[in-house]
C-alpha cells in the first residue's frame, strides 16, 4: 500500500520526509517491526512508544507516526506528526487491512456482564444458519471455526484489524465482537464501521482504570454515540442505564426486557439446572441455559438476530439448540448428587445474578456453597462487596485466591473480609490455595447441595507473583468428585 493512500482520511499535522512510498505493514510494538513498516508510537498506561522509535527504525521501519518529532531524524524515514496517535491508529490500521468492517456485518456487544455469552451464541447461531462468521471474545477468537487464542477482551487496533481482515478475506459475512470499555477509551475500535450494537447492563467494574462509575458508563455510551444511521442498537430496558446509552444514538434503537413493555419481550415460565422454558414474544421455547441473567442474554441474541433479518420463528428454533458458553454457569454433577457450577462471575452484580439463580432453583432443598476470591492489581473497592454478596446469598462461603497477580493473596482475602460483620464471618472459611478451597467445598457439601466456583470460568491459568500457572476450575472439581477429566 502507498503511504499517501494510508493517510488519506487522517492528514498529519506535520510531515517530514517522502509520502510517495510503499508501506509493508503497521505495528505499535517495535519488536514486531519489519522492513518498510509503519511504526505508530503510542502513549500506553505502562510505557511510551516514543521511547522505542529508534529500535523500530533499526528493525526497518520506513515510517514513524508520532506525537512529537524526534530531535535526531534518520535518513530515508518519513515522520508523520499528529496531536494524538490514539486518535489515528485505528483508522490507519483499518485502511491498511482493507477496511474489513465494511466488507461484512460487524456487531459489537458491550456492557459489564453477558458480552461473551451473547457474542458467542450469535456466532454459533449464524454459522448454523449457513454463514461464514468471525468471533472476537474474551474466551477465544474464531475465524469460521478456526480458533485464534486471545489475551484480552478487545485486542489492540493492529491485532484487531488484522484479525477482522482475515475474517473478511475468508469470506465471513458476519463478525460478532465484545467491545470493552478499555477499547472505547483507548480508541482500539477507531475506524471500524459497526452494523449493530448490543447493550447488556452496567454495574461496577474497572474503576481501577476509569476512576469513576460515570467515566466507565460514558465509555460504553461513546460506542453507541458513534453508531451510524443505518446501524441498529439493541438495549436492555431493564437496566437503568439502557436508555442513557442511546440518548445521542443515530442508529435505529430497539429495546428488550423481562419486566416491562419493550420491542422484544420474554418471561421465564420454568427453570431447573438443566435449562429454562421461556416465552419470547408470545412464543414458547425451551433453552439449555439457566437464570434470569441468561434469559436476558438470550433475549438480546433474539433481538439482534431479528434485526439482522432472520425470521423470529427461525431464530427461536436455533436458540433452543444453543449450549452455554465455556465457564458461564456450567454444571458438573457428582455421583453422590452434589452440583458444582463454574462461572466467570467476578463483579458483585454478576455474583448476585448467579447466586439468585442457584437459590431460585434450589428453593431451600439444599445448601448453597460459594468459593470465590478477587483479582489482584485490580479495583480494590469491589473486594468487600464481593464478600458481602457471597455471604448474603450463600449458606457457606470459602474465600480464596483468584488471580492474585503481584499482590499477596492473603491481603486480598483480608480486603474481602473487611466487608463482613461478625455474624457473616461465622459462615466463612478462608483458604488461600484455590485448589484446596475447591476440594474442601466438594468434600463438605452434601447430596442436593450446590457449589458455586466463581471468578475464573473459562480461564485455565492462575497468575501468582506475575507467573502464569496452569489451573482449571473444571479439572479440580472433576478430580474432587472422582470423575474423569474427559
């Protein structure tokens, strides 16, 4: 691609050097630069990419995009200066990879909880409709069935556009993508054209990054503000922030609700740990998911599917065939009749949703055990809240490690305990070792009891003192129950 073509829609403030040249790639990580590539110097939360301009040039960068021009200029290197490289990197990346979001329908899902379930179920359903599809999710990225491992909810703009470009080149007609608040704030989705957006809900999360709930909310809202007129927005009317999201939205707005009048309406008729019977827009459907939160998630899927042109009856038929996503309310049952639920719930609201579902199904016929912790180097304010909700909604609680990262796991547990009164602490056990905590719950639980193992869900690792170790809640539970790992 010619550099002139690459910067056509984002003119630089200053140009030093020749713009009539070919570019072979685009990178924000200097270590990945190849001969003839564009290196974009980004100001990250940990490091400043401007410090690595020299390294990028050594590796062959022919173009440097920066906010401040280096004092020493290399020969035969073009420097493009912008007020903010954050504002242009997405547009540059999407142009370089052939504007992939304009070659297929890109649907973004945002909110605190439910993003992975909604995006994954949509991906699976549209593949079953016969379309080639892509998925960008917390669990894994997929290009029409081919798994591409992921490190975060929404990748950096270069990785993201490269991935979307591969999807478009493979003939994907649809791509379903989780849109995190970080990705909006950091302009990772800049330059992308979304055909639709889905809002799930909004509760406390990521305040270690955003600072305030209002900043977090506004980051989500900015996604809907940017949707074009020919797109759609499907929003949860049961969440008090649902209509806030679309106050300035130019797209066609549709609502969904389990509680009130909405464009897409549903109610739970019956539920067990095996699934639910729902009434969706006056049609009955049985699904393999459990819980009010999942009923809401599936209603969002249904609404988006209809907005994408699928007949409602056809959408419901395929919805009934879908299975829960890895690590989202997954049930494992012992031979003695103890049920363990593995769920990714790592916010107070998500924990309440899952525990409410368990208690609704249990109806006092067994005890509810909760094994949970809180992540290290993350929002400390939610730690006592997590413990409070676990103690309030469970018969017994075991506080343990999640991903302590670089923090002392005992100190994290102490932060959680600080939210409990003396009476609540009597029902709480503290076991720092997560494996031992899960084994203890599985040993102490009686037939008919339910154990919620919360916080890690699909993750198959633990990060302790910065080191990543293999750890899978599913495996530990199956071993404790004496079941095969297959």
